[in-house]
């Protein structure tokens, strides 16, 4: 009986430890991000073409730390996904152009018609 109790306690401990190491992501408002993250996003938007705006901001907590992922849309269909540390350092920028995606989709239709 004592062994069974110990095994249950061990299983519960492992479950709790596993859940504390899981990745957590949630959407937040810009005003809820650290000031340095806000400043990095606002600076980047000013550097992009007129009309650029923040579409979404996510806070991602991982074992390595917290990353803020901003989705910024520019008129004409270009979207930027930007990863920023809690200290305001931009660590990654990905650009996605909707027009390029449409062209890629059209090319797929021609495959196999040889």
C-alpha cells in the first residue's frame, strides 16, 4: 500500500513538472506588453510604409524565456511577423506577401499537366 501511495505521488509530481515546462501563448494588447516591447513595435511601424498597423500581439512563454510575437500588416497585403524579447530586442522578422502566396497557388495548378 505504501508503494502504491509513493507511485501516485510520483506520477502527480511528474504531471505538475510537465505542465510547468509547457509552452504558453496568449494574445495580449499592446498596452499590456513591457514598455521596451511597445517601443520596438512602434519604432518598426514608423519605419514601414504608411498605413502599417499592428494586427495581433502574442506573448509566448517557453522554457527559454518570454517572446512577444507581433503581426504587422502593411497596405497591399504584406505582413510581418516579428519576434521580440521582453527586453525589446528584435530577434526575428519574417515577411509574407499575399500576392506571392497567390502566385504560388496558381503555379500548383499547372503541375502534372505535361
